[in-house]
């Protein structure tokens, strides 16, 4: 490789020490589906210096707006909620059984420490599990299921549990916190998809710091309730009525064991943002993403998503008589666990790709295939 080629491929860092400090606090703050408001307030406080106006809807979806009076509207969007559990049943001897709030993985639950959110504050508990010594003896071992995982908060009766403020419907989150691994990966729970909320906020920061003037209205949307059916995006799309939507979410790194690339595709952390091909993805907008990445030498990957993307892209695309929409995904390992992993350079490059694409969208741009 020539020296010139090496210079062209040099990674461009975007995330600053200050913004990384915000990301850590933002990830560590619980934001379970239906209970996102504390995280949303934190996100809004961070983005306020970079926007002209904001809007919060009845369920907590939060929108930062640049050029609010412009008739042509472009959305960049992520979702704020994380998977969690609900208290479902309290036994007479003080143990707690749960149901899912989103796609919570029952197999990772045993021995995890959790926070039970009550009106009186956080109550600590653990997902108990029988010791290995008691599971030996020739019988087939039981795997963790929704029917046998349970919480122990140190109580010996239902009444004692209830005195702590715990009741059916209390939401439960894991307590694991953000860290940087090997100076290469960001690790934590809820990177799906508060990493997305962080990245779109960083786009707003870059626009402000680089003194860029957009010829249209930009709506930076951090939506609630994606994990239970794209509901927050569905609601806010009808309110904003955008002309264009660029959504960012996570997708699976497929390089680790027990993942079939024939089924899941060949995607890797560190190789750049992922552009998707699916019926909901508008091809002319997608072409703009690809051309922008190529022009700015931003590495990227491709993913085929079949019938739907499974992200808020689908909600925006099929709203308001059809909104040209596209998806930029962030490769992630170990989705819906407490050790989700994303590559630092991928985060920078997703931010760069969204930022550069916005600079290439024209006021009133028509993405129709033909007229």
C-alpha cells in the first residue's frame, strides 16, 4: 500500500472524551420500554446546545429540531428503550417470577444482579439458580426458561416483598455498566440502541461545531417502545410527517461461535456501518448512502433483510402514504445480553456517514423512481 493510500484509509475519530463521558452515563441509566423518560431527559439535555427547538410526545419520544420552520423535513432516528422484565407473580415465601418487557433472554438471567424499580426507589435482587451440586444425579438438567427463572430480593414472605414497594408490574433491569474493552470496544447493556441515540446526537454536535447550515428541517428523533413493535416510531412519524427518514439501529456481528453466516450474513464489528436491502428501504435513498460512503472513503458493509428490517425503518417507511427511508446499522456482538459490544471505529463511521449524507440531501429532493 502506498503512503497516499494509507493516508486515505486513516481512521477519522469523531467521539470526544466529553461525548464518551456522556455515552457512559447514558448507557448506565436504565431506560426500559415504557419507562424511558429519565434517559430521554438526559439525552435532551445533551443535545439542547445543538438544536433550535424540541418536542416530546405523550409516551416520551423526544425530538431535537434544527430549522423548525422549514417545510421539507428530514428525520434521523434511533430508539431509546432497552429490554427488561416485569414482576409477574410474588410467591408466599417471597420469591418473584417475571415476564418479558421486550425480547429479554431467559438463558442469561440466572445469577444476574438486577434493579427492581419501585415508587420508593431501586430495590436490589438477583436471579437465583440451583447450585451445580444439586443438579447432579443422572437426571437431565433443566435449562433456564420463563417458567423456572425467579428473583430473590432477600425476603421470606410476600408481605415483606410488598413492604419494599414491589408489586406486580414493577419493571426490572440488569445493573451491568458501561466499559471500554481493550481500547477497541464499547461494552454494556442497552447499546441496543442507546448507542444509536448517542450517534444521532453526535451528528447534531458536528453540524453545530462545523457551522453547517441545512436547507431543510432536521428532526433528530429518539423514539420509545421499539422493542415491543416499533410503537414510538409509529406514533412520531404521524406527528412529524417527514419527507425522508434515515434510521440507525444495531445488527448482528456474525463472527462469533454458533452463528450461521449462511442465514445471518457475513458482518463484523470494525468493518464499518451496514447498509440494508429490504422492501422498506427506498433504493434511491440507499444509493445516496452508498455513494456518500464511497466518496468520503467511509468503510461500509451490506445486509439483506428479507421481508422487513425489524427496525423503526419499517414504521417510518409505511407511514404517511410512504416515506423514503433507509437504515444504517451498527454491528454488535451479543445482542440482548448485558455485554453487548460495538467497535469504536464503527461508531465514528456511522456518525460520519449520517453527517455526510445529510449534507448531500437537497431541499425538496424527490426520491421517486420515475414520474
